[in-house]
C-alpha cells in the first residue's frame, strides 16, 4: 500500500516533466516537412540569396534536403543531387553536417515516440487507479512549464538570436562542424532568418498546444485541485 502511494505520487511528476518535452518535439516535428520551406520563403522581407538562387531554385533544393531528415535514405540521397553544371549541390563538409542533423532528428523522433508511450501508459494507469485528478494536474503543470520555457526562448530570440543559435549547435554538434561559408549551399538555402522564423513558429505552436492542454485540464479539474499541487 505504501509503495502504491509512492508510485501514484511519482508518476504525476514524470508527466509534468515529459509534457513540455513532448509539446516542444511535436512543434519541431511539424516544421520538418518539405512544404514548410514554401511558407518560410514567402514570409515578409525574407532575404534573397546574394549568390543568385531564385525562389524556385531554393524550393527545388531545400525540399529534398528537409525530406532527407525524416526519410529512410542514406546520405547518397543528397550527395547525388547536382546542379545543371554537374557540380554537387553540397560539398563534403555540408554532407557530413546533414548526416549529423539527421541523427539528431532521428533521436528526437525516437524520444518523442517513447515519451508519448510513457504518457499513454501513465494515463491508462491513472484511469484504472482512479487518480485522474492528479494526472490532470500534472498535465496542467506541464503546460504551464512549457509556457514559461517558450516565453524565455522567444525573449532570447528577440534579444540575441545569434547567441541562442550558437548555444543550440554547441549542445548537439561538435565544434567546427556546423559553421559554413556564406556561399555554401546550406547557408544560401537556410540563412539565419530561416532559423529565426523557425524558432518563433516552434514557440507559437508550442504555446498553442500548451494552451489547449491548460484549457482541457482546467475544465475537468475538481475545484479543490485548481489551486495547484498533487
């Protein structure tokens, strides 16, 4: 009985911890689709490529680049892409970085699947054990936690995005493997503005999902549980 009570106390904290992570990963995954670039390139004042890519050429080369991150192909999928002159669109360093990015994205997708399964199992246990108010409160706290994280990130984007972008890459990639010349294809297709807009959109999507969770859980919480705490 004592172990069961401890179990019921621990599981809601796991839900509160996983909820922001799941929301963030879902928001990121929503943008990792080839069609996203058509939206991104059409945003107001999106910079033209100073080295000559047209809008159509950017679409042509960016779509397979994003598709590679979530398909089952190896790096030859990108290495075989060539300009009309026969020159590869990506050099060797760019291809290595794209492999690294795919590893990070694949790891995120696996983590998202595992986290969602854990949340599902805990939800089923809560329903079966009749402690759904604790579960709802856990999701509610996770939603508020996500809002706090995203507000902090968006403030950082507004104040100093370059530093945030650098920190992000240092966490996930080895130093020196993610910095390229402005004339390299990766930079021409995905300039800093592309990533700044992506960070903002991830934040907006995350806030919307967190808001829906807060609304749904708040409406179903008993009055004495709306003050917070498990």
